[in-house]
């Protein structure tokens, strides 16, 4: 029905690499795959093996679960989107992850898991790559912080207002572009 590849970490794997819980659910124990270093695996590529494997109203949803945490929705593939590279948003130990419909209670000592589930396409969140959305939000925040820090160095105070030169955005953007041209890895510093 489907195949999975962990970019730079695995050869293609079929569902036999997963434990089949029932006809619609599969689990991959990350401990057998990468030991305790599950958080180093940032992406998963999932693909349907054949056209017509799923009815048009169904999807294969992908979830990740850190030890002792609920499953978190990562994205999905379906007939109109037969493959996808999905981010694995392993939860921050300090934050709580939002639970998806795939619920399994695990003891604290359990290992990380990847879950694949056949679900109704209409019941899935509208964003089919939740990790990509979080990356875009983090990127926007980092670029905004860079702009704010640049503007602060030119700020003046007029009563209760901060005053900046009229061309501050042009100056910042020009500097931003120049740094990116000189150092191709500069922009990578904004991505997490």
C-alpha cells in the first residue's frame, strides 16, 4: 500500500517494516531503527505504491510520538497527493503536543514511534504538512527579529514614539540580500 524513506538515513521501506496493529494502522518503533536518537530524524518521505491503492475519499495520515507523549499529526498522502516529504515535529520536552485521532497510551519508558493510519481525507486538518507550517512560522519570526534588531540600531525617540529613517526597510533588505549572496549558508541560519 505505501512506502517510507527517511532521507539520508534509510533505503525504501514497505509496510512490512512496520508492526500492523489492524488493517488500517501501522507502527514503526524508532528504537529499532535509530536507537534513542529519534529526534535526529527530521523528515520522512511517504508514498503510495500504486495508483488506486486508496479510494479518493481516504488518506494515509502520518503521526509521530515521542516517548511518553501523545501522537502528533505530521501530514498525509492521498490519491491527489501520492507522495510527500513530511517534517517530524518531535515535541519540545517543555511543551505539550496536540494529540491526533490516533491514540495509544504508552508507558514513560517506551520508545518513539511513527504511526500510519488510513483515515477519511475530509476529517484531516486542512494543512497536510503541519511541520512545514511550523517551519515557515519560525522562519518568519527569525527574519522579523533580524529586522527589529537592525531597526533598533537606528532608532530615535520622539516622546512616546520610536523614530526610524524612512529608508530603513530598503537598507535592511539590501544588507540582508548582500549577506545572502556572500554567504550561501547565511539563510540556513534562519531555518530551524
